[in-house]
C-alpha cells in the first residue's frame, strides 16, 4: 500500500488530531482525510456516547479499551503515570 498523500498531523483548529485537553485521538475531519488517502479503510471515530450492552459500538469500545491498555502497559513510566498523556486522554474519551 503506497501513500502518495500523507495525512497532515495538525492539532489546531480544524486539524486532523484532537489536542490532549480535548481527549486526544482523531477528529471527524482527520478520519475522513485518512479514508480518502487509504481507500477501503474502515477507520471510524471514537465511541464516546452511551451504548447498549452487546451492540456493535459497545464491542468496538471494549476492543479499543483492551488494545489501548496493552499500549499503556508498554509505555514509559512517565507516560503511564501522566494523567495528561495522549493515551490516557484517549482512553478517558472512549470511557475505558
């Protein structure tokens, strides 16, 4: 898979990535840009609302939380203990 047009990694107003104070992760615009650059991608934004138990969204959240916990465990001690690190903020946004 070649990437002719890389995604702009901006966090400012209208950027592709959310600043850590807003919960980290990709914005709706960022996901759209990624999907344009990678046809066939199934990337979606975070599951942040209330979900029914056992629904597709609930399963996505559970899967993300399990994966991100592994990332958090492998991170440096500084990142693991910092409540404002990107991984912690993203997990908080996903309600992990």
